[in-house]
C-alpha cells in the first residue's frame, strides 16, 4: 500500500498530463491559428537548421542592381533600354523571360518594347491586385489568362481564395505581345516575414481566378498546356500529373532555397554591354527584377531581413520545378502527434521523478522537434510543432509544480508520523525514498528490543508523582537518545518500558548487531545515570533488556481515521517481551535469544565483538512457546 498522499499524487499527475494533452489537441482542432506566431518562429528555426539548398542552374536573375543604376541612371529606365534587354536575352536563348516589374505607365518607347516582347514570344508579365476600386475594362483585357479548369468549386463557398477587386496591369500593347501573365502579390505574416505564396487570387468582379507568376512560369517551363492546369479547390493545383499542395485558401508555404544571392545574379548593364557569355541564358528561366536597396522591392524571409522579391519568385519556381514544394501536414496527423507525445511524456513523468523527469521532458521536446525537422528535410512535410511543444512544456511545468507541492505535503506527513519513532536521518531518507516504506503491512525480518525498569511499581508507591515522573522522564529521554544513536525505531513507551526495533522502516542488514550495540550502550548510560542519581541523593533505577530477531508483520496498525501507529506484531515480538522478563530471574541486564545469536555469529567471527562476552544461560520454555529457546547473556568483558 502506498502513502495516501502518494497515491493521490500519482493519480493527479496522470490527470494533469492527460488533461493538458486533450486540451491542446482539441484547441488545435478548434483554433489552430492561436499559436501560429510561435509556429512561424519554429518554422524559421527549421529553415536555419536545414541551411541553404543548391539552387538549380536553369533559374537566373537579371538584376536591376546598384551597378546598373550607376551606369544607366535612376530607375525607372526608358522602355527602349528594357526592349534592348529583352532582345539580348532572347538572342541568348533564354527559355522564359519573367518580369517582376510593373510596366503600367505610358512612355514614348512603349511601341519599341511591345515589338521586342512580340519578337521574343516567351515573356511573362506581372499583374498586381489591390483592395480598392474596380475596372471592368481591365478584367476584359486579361480574361483569357484566367485559369479555366476548377474542380470541387463548391468548396470555395466555405474557404474562398484570396479575393481582391482592383488590378494594376501592364500597358495593353504589352499584354497583347506577352506570352502570359501572373500576379506578383505578397501577403507577409503579422511579424512581417513572407512565408506564403498565394498561388491563386480571385477577382471580385466575376470570380475569375488568376495564378501567381511563379505558378504560371513553372507550368509553361514544364510544358503543361493550359487545359492541364487544374485547380482542385481548397487542396492544390495539378500541373499535368504533378500536384502542388496548398492550404484551404490556395497558398503555398514557400520553400526558400537560401538567403540573398542563392540564385545566380547577372547585372543588367553587363547583359546590355555583352559582358556575359552567349550561352549564360540558353534554355533558362530569366527573372528580371530589382535588387538595388533604393528601389524598395525587399522582403523579410526566414533567412534574411532584406531579400529582393525576385529571389522569392526564384525559390518558388525552383521548388515547383524540382518537386520540392512543402506539404502542410493534415489536421489528423498533427492531432495524433499532440496526443501521442503528450501521453508518452505523461507516463514518463508519472513513473519517474526528480532530475530524470526533467531529462525525460527535455528529451521529449527535442525528439518532437527533430521528428518535425526530419520530415521537413526528407519529405518536405510541415508538421505543426507549436502545439505539441507547448503541451509538453506545460505538462512538465505543471506536473513538476504539483509534485513539488505534493512532495512537500508528503514530507510533512512522513515527518509528523515518524519524527517520534526514528532519527532525523532516517526521516530524511524516508522523505527522499517514500517507496521504501509500506504502511499497509509487510513481512520483514527485524530485531526487537524490550527494556523495562526493575521494581518500578514499588518505587512509584514510595515517592510522589512529581518525583516519579521527573526521574522516569530523565531515564526515558536518555534511553531514547541511545536508541536513536544506534539508528533504532522507537516503537512506544509502555509505562516505564521501552520497545524499539531495527530493520524497519529502512532495511538494515545488521539489525541484530545494532540492537545489541544499543543494549550495551543503554547499560553504560544507565550506569552514568545511577552515579548521578546517587550523588543527588535520588532513588536508583535499574533495568533489564530482552532482544529477539525474526520475521514480523510491520506497518501502520490501528483504527483507520482514528489512531494509527507504525509498529510490529508477531510471535517474535512476543518472544522478545518474554525474554526481557527473564532478566529478573537470572539477575542480568541483557538477554538475547538463539535467533539473535545466530545472526550475530558472522560479526562475532569477524572480531566485531572482542570486547563483549556471550554466555549461554540455558534453554527455557517461555509462555506461549512450545519449543524451548536458548537464551544468552550479553555483557561487556570489562563490565
């Protein structure tokens, strides 16, 4: 039987852990976004731990950089410069030319640029959706570029894609000569970090859905015809046989390939001045965008606080082409991770405690994190880690706090019970290891000692109650100190008698030796008291001590809820009491039974009792015992 408080503590620990786990699991299902800021930080950390990926050679950036601005003048440049750039890239064999700059204002060289776009025939232009205003004529210009095939469209009624009313378009003559278009909208998270790419945006006027420029570029590069680009509402987009998973709103979590300049950059001025090799762009996707700080097309990413937006496009296109897009784990899988990790840690802290409990919590946290990191690295799967990590942290913190409070209560409870039985050292040992104590009762081999004052009845009749109590208290106090000195358990005072035992609550392999050493010390202490009483003119008390060893029942015995005492019962206890009574008959101070003597033999043979004499007295048949028992007198040789 465990301590009542200990049973309650273990049960409550389970309830705390399992309750928290269920709470966090249900909270994830009901409101998964509540811990999104923390999840975002964990995602950023996983990116940094992963490190940059090797960027593909078939995606490069023609950069509007500081060097180009210094030679060509401030941005924006004349359209004839842009036309020359398109011509140079086309002549170099670029597979697709993608603009990340909006060409919406009229300029005198627009016709020249339109002709260049027409000659190249492989230019994709950007559009931008905005919140305010609407122009039906604008929609009609790009209607043919909207995505045509949408399955499960009714799901958009519950989770519609991002929906915006106004569109900023390139000049109409540019649209007429462009290969295709795609939006370049971005929507950073609340902390300003750009983590999601909206692959789909719907126009509020008629619900037409337009792809991002990254999705459009990837589809064209992969040779997927328009009719094979299929939107599967709330789930993703099919590019032929390749599936690009999204969240319910058509967003793709961006797999950044690395920090700034992960992809190869070419300064536009070098391209125009033919300082690049002719085959540098052959068969490649060339993204034209601004990298100069002064143009302010910079984004905050998990890798960098200032990354040019065109590099974000490069990462998204690369991840789609190389099939490295991230897939967000299903709600069911995340739910199971929360449940399983929480249950495992709960049972761990339930079974172990102290420092090992802390290690188990730390191990659980690291295990969950690195499992999530492994799935990101090997399977491009994004597990939600914020909920399981928060759950594990709360389980450890709350169970630790509760156990600390419960153990303090348990310590006070143990101290209140045993402080009058045993020494402070034993009490502290029991507090540290309460499992060593079984209050419900158990068989244990112990050595019991009974000590009684001789002639106490006649002494008490001849003296006043005050004298009797004063002298008896002095005697019992001195004897109690001796019992505690030899690590004995003081069972009780029976009037003028003392009952003590060794071997419980803590196991003591040398319990017989300790009991005999205690008895010899009690006799020495009594002699000192007798000398003191004689000098003070007080009555002289004497005592007899009986010792026996054997199996007994030890535990908390009494009336449940009324009065319970930690004590021992059994035949060997009764035998010890009977042997103490024989000390008067043989006029000796200490008698032990053959059972105790047998347990002392190894110590006697080792020479531990050179100063002690063991004299066999005789076989006696004590009351209540059918078989005679040999008893021995024990005394110091110089006594």
